[in-house]
C-alpha cells in the first residue's frame, strides 16, 4: 500500500507563530487552549511549563499570560490589560482581521452576520467587538424569518468552507439593500481543503489527523468523506485500526492546521508497521 501526504497540510502560519511564542515564553499560562491539539499542548506544558487555564479567576496568580491563537473577548482582554500582568498576544493575525472588521462595520451602522460556530472561541471573541446586532449562522436557512437590517456586513470563521460561505452571501444579497462581504477565510485553510479534496478523490482510504475539537480538521474530514468513503479522523497514531487498510492501494493523509509534524510522522510510521494483506 502506498502512503501519500496531501500537497498542503498541517501547521498554518498562525499556529507556527503561536507555538514559537509559547516556546519562548516558558513559565507562562495561556488563557484557553493555545491551539486545538491536546498532544501539542501537553508537549508545551512538559517542556516549557506553559499551563492552560480556562477562567479569568485562575489567572490571578499568574504573571505572564499568553492569549490563544483564537483570541478572546474584548472585555476579557481589557481585564487582563488592566490587571498589570504581562500580556503575550498569540492571536492569529487572520483572527484579528475579522475582529477589526466587525468593530469598524458595526460602528458604521451595519448589522453583522458571521458564518461560523457560535460556541467556538474564535467566534465568541469576534462577536464581542460588535456594537450592533450579531447573527451567527451555519447556513442561509438559519436566516429565514430573522429580522435583519438592510445594511449587513458578512464575515466567516477563518476555517470554514468557502462554498458554504458563498451561499450565505448570495442569500443576503437577494434580501438586503447593501451587503459588505469580507473574505476572512484563512488562505492556509483553503489550500489544505483543496489539497485534501484532490487526494481524497484518488485515495481508497484517507486519514485526517488533528484535534477532535479542531474546526478546520473537522472540515477536512467532511470534505474527504465526500470523495473517499473510508475516511477517518484521528488525533494520533494510537487511534489507528489495522482493518481500515486491508485491501487498500493508496492511503492519503491530511492534517489540520493545529497538527504538528511530529504527530503526523508518528501516524505515518504506525501505518507503515501494518502488514496489510488483501
């Protein structure tokens, strides 16, 4: 069986930047998970004593606070700044962009529509910058019957599928007098998705590696599943099952933007150990 990696996969610019920041900020605490990958977070804790805290109250005894890649709410950021603690901002620039857009457009009288998951930390942070109504949806169907302004600004969670985003934009354009559409989907997300789609179309088994709470990894899995029925989402090599590969000729591998190379290599090494027979 041949193993082939997608032409684009794994760590994006924002995650690489955040990991580098964390490695250079030992004995610190991140407010929320720095990235959505439990194994990499454990490595940072074990090797650099970078702890993960989830509430503001837990941060009171910490001196150095790292802001996660997904960002935090505007009020939480101000509270940290007012506390006098050292703030190390690892927010991905591709996340800062929609925060700034929402703040500016809502100030100019636009209601905000966000294509994304309202429970995702990135979206919670972005929403907090709006001065007007915010509608977070996963499809245009969720906008039906919603009373919305005639002036709307539309943005997307950075890790979503552009095809679904375009459908929401088209729906709003048919119903609002003015729609400002901003492309806030990360370039790395688009490249990884296209590469996964191309490989899944040829492979007879696909392994997608990444955190189970990683939005962009879930998107990669769903894309691959459309083209390759035998697609599996795993966090690391321990979740692999030998029977997935029986009778397969080409195993394709992709990985989410929060998946480090060392985990990907562990998965490849484990698959190579399987003595698969037809």
